[in-house]
C-alpha cells in the first residue's frame, strides 16, 4: 500500500472515530454511579459509591428494586448499616458468601467527604421521567 493511500485510510478512520465519539448518546442513569450519603458522613464514614452499571449488567432491575425493596429514586432509601448487617438492602447479597461482607468497609465507603447523594455520570432515564 502506498504512503498516500495509507495516509488517506488513517484520516478516514480518524474521522469515523471522531464522528462516533461526538454523536454518542449521553450516559443514562442505568450506567451511572450512585452516591449514598444520607447517613454515612454523619456516622463518621465516607460516602458510599454504588456502581449501578456494574450491578445492572449482571441483574435485572426487579432483583433490587422489587425483590430487595430499593425505591426507584436516588436518595429515597434510608439505608443503615444495621439493615445491611440484618440482610436487608445490600446485605441480601453482601453476606460474605454471595459477595464480600460488611467487614470490607472501604470497598463501598470509597467516596470523598462532602459528596452529595445522587446519581453521577448520567441522570436521565429512558423510563417515564427523571428519577
């Protein structure tokens, strides 16, 4: 392949990549991180960073939002460590057998101090409205 032809191919590939990058849809809440900080800092812990995308690619919405009782609105759940230890909310899976247990605090409580509760990385859903 000639140098001129190679150069045109590289330019075409770069333009295609750029067009895909700039026309990609915005991230939606289904792939965002959720900061849980209603009681964490008040209890002397860092905010929880919940990787919603990581859980969403493994489980259907109903697993957490119907079967485990999480409301479908960021900040609507008052989640306390006593609930998790008792097997509610996150504790249904984070029991030391299905997933790591509550002794690994820094795996969840990894946010910077002062982070407000909410969804970060995308806030619009494809559902009936904004959550």
